[in-house]
């Protein structure tokens, strides 16, 4: 009976929190999530570090509790910092932790490398959910992120857009009774059912590196390990997109974080595909139709090549990197691939804002600062930009353009950049 009740509770929870179909994908340099709610002021997330409890409130219903459950926060060596934060731009539906070698579902960035996400998974399969991580809900044993039940993480992923308030507090009194109630509501590991998700998978955006010696890191700091050094023209796929950082996958399948300033992308344009010949693994341009002949050039895994003819069944004649010769058909395959932004390898090819994203139709539009916010005016489109002023709630502004998730504006006699979550466009 107990197992039946637990399973029934899990089903009811999933039905209550399941996202409804069809909403809006936010524009600009932000992860491409099909949100069920796009109002950052609607919900408030509280993380209680004392009791290891996550609570989501609906501000539109007088702070009514949407759901409450046990969570896992940082251990003694990696404490989750208390404070008031706003949900960041970075999200990922199911992703790999570069630094820890595990997976999680429904990542929602709180600040820098701290996310709210599901408990851990050992592989890319939902059936591999970690039993120890599941049973550790209610204990402070993570690397700093906030782990929650997968259906709770899913709800936050679709309903809490960038700018949603997150209060991480260490001031609540111990509440063993509430912990006991919430623990009793968690099904046994074998009875938990993964939440269904009928939404299309978020778009993976193609991008090109716009600078030599661009570091791909394991985290969001120069102190984090450099996993690769990328060069101008290298192609990457963006798995998470933010105004300051992106999580990227290289052509060789290496994952890491890179500063947005190093990429050229058009995140709001439809992703197009084409047929192309691609190296399925590392191979070479040969002088003749023999692997024992002279190697003229190395072709890296994932690189596109030009095929001119197919002189023999097992060989192509074509070119790569300005060198012509023969390529083994064993390693060069015709595939459907993403089309990447055009880039000729010089800085002249870059848009003025460096991000490959401009909305010229916004120029001259009137807007005003949201009534509930004081907007920071910065000297460049980034939270690391110097703050050159503050705009009180309701301040009228004139839009001069847009770079990623930042508006270039004129207000109170100054020109600078304000994050899009601060403005209402007339």
C-alpha cells in the first residue's frame, strides 16, 4: 500500500507541475527555452540552506506556495552562498557537468556556475538517475548547485525565465516537522517516474570563434582549467547561451565554457541545415589513392571538405584548407550538417557589437524602466561592464539598438547599455 501511495503521489505531482504546451522563446543571447511563463516578476524561488528546502511562491496570487520540496545544496568545501539573485540566461534541458563527469536535467542558472537542476544522472539515459543523489535530497552534499526532484527542476526550467528572483537564505529556524512531511512525500527510488516532456528540444545554435587563442574552460573563471584553445574560424555548437558566457561543444566533441565576446552567432535566426562531406574521424589529404602515399594535410574530425569527384569507390578527390588531393571514403562521409555563420577570418567580418546580433528595427523606439526595478546603466553590454549610472523605476529611455540581451539606450543625458529584463518597450 505504501508503495502504491508513493507512486500515486508522484503521478499527481507530475500532473500538477507538468508544463502546458506553447509559449514564447525569449530573444537575444539567452538559452532557447520555450517558456510557459515569461514574466520574471511572477515567481519567487527560496532556497532554505538550514532545512535544505526549496519553495516557489506565486507573487500574482499573494505569495501562494506553488510547490515545496527537499533539495541538496553545497557541502562544507563548496558552500552555496546566501543572498538575493536573479535567474541568469543559461539553461540546458539535459547536460553534462564538465568538471564532475555526471549529467543533470533541467539546468537553470542562478549565478555564474551555480544552477538549480535535477539530481544527478550517471549517463545520458533518464533510467540512470543516481540513487545516492536521489536519497541525499535534504542533505548539503553538492558542489554548490541546488539539486531538486526532476519534476521540480522541469517546472522551474519552463516557468522561471531570466530575471526571476532567487532568495538563498540561512536565517530560517530548524523545522524537523516540515522536513519529515516533505521527506514522506518523496517516492522510493524505484517508484519515482521521470517527468514527461512533450516540448521540442531547445535549439542548439551554431557559432564561429572570432578570435585566436580563445580559451574553452571548465568553468566561468580564468582560474578554471583550460580544456582547449580555439582559433578564429573554429565552429562550435552553443548548448547554453548567455550575455557573458556560453556553454559550447567543439567539432571534436569537447565541452566547456567560453566568453560570449569570442563568438559570432545569430541566436534568433532559424538554424539551417545542408548536405556536406565531413570527416567522421581524423584523416588526411593524400597525394594518391593509397594510405601509404604522402600525407599532404591533416583533416580533423568534424571538418567539412570539398569533394570534386569520386574516381574510385573507396576514394574521393577534393580539397581542404587550400590543399587538393585524395581522401578515403572510409572516413569522409556525406552528412546533413548545420550551416554556420559566414566568417572570412578577419575582424572586418564581425558586426559592430561583436556578437553577430543586431535588431535595427528597434532604433528610435521609446521604452521605460520597469516600475519595480532600478536599472544599472553600463558602458558595454555585459554585467562585467562598468556601471555608469542608475535609472529609477519608470525612467523613459530611447532605444539605439540591441546587442544580445542588452539594449543600447539613451536616458537622462547618458548613453549606455541596460539588460532587456529591466525595460518595457512601447
